[in-house]
C-alpha cells in the first residue's frame, strides 16, 4: 500500500487503492511542518509545477482576559463563595480565600479566559446575582 501525491495544478491524477481503504483528496494548499507547497503558477522554480516557499509566520495567540470580581458592602459572603464554586470550579476552601481577598482588597481575579469565555462568565455571574437581588459586580479586562 503506498500513497502518491501530485500537487501540480491542472494535472489529472489516477489513484488506485485496495478495497475497503478510504481515499481522501485535498484540493488547495498543502501545509507541511516546515514548508508550504504552493500551487501558484508564478512561484514555480522549474517545470515540475512545484514550488517550496518558507512557511508564513504563525498566527498570534488569542488575547486572554481576566474575569474580575468587585467588592461591595451588601452581597453576602456565602453568596460570593457559591458564585466562585459554581461558575469558576473552585472548591469551598479556594472560593473562601478568593472571596476574602476581594473583600479586603476591593477586587480580585477569579480566572483568565479567552474573550468569549470571559464574556460568558461575566454575563452568568451578573445575571445570577441580579436574579438573587444582590449587587455583586463582575467585569473583565485584558490580561
Ligand atoms: N463585602 C461583602 C460583605 O462583607 C462580601 C463580598 C465579597 C462582596 C466579595 C462582594 O465581590 C465581593 N458581605
């Protein structure tokens, strides 16, 4: 069993494979670990129809966002602990430490996430707090 690749444009390739094998044909640029094999005609170096160019730089990693809890004088401590356990997966001891840090310092980070996840956590916490008639405020900021 062998595989043959022909990346040249405008070339018809006949492939024979054994019964019950799956054939996958990809059309377009083929990315390898080190190089991009291009099918742009003007990039060709010889008459093979193939060209090797350096890989383009990797994409930047997505930005990360801190989800921040703000202290207030009215939200019960045990409610904040419940929030940290429910929405941030903390156990009771960790949630209590984080709540106390927010209580004494005025604000504190409950986690760092992608933009979409951070936004969802903020919405969930604020909605749950309003539903329970507490003024607890949750915000996000770039990490
Ligand atoms: N300061 C509140 C109290 O004394 C407790 C509290 C902690 C409220 C953290 C909000 O983000 C908060 N009941």
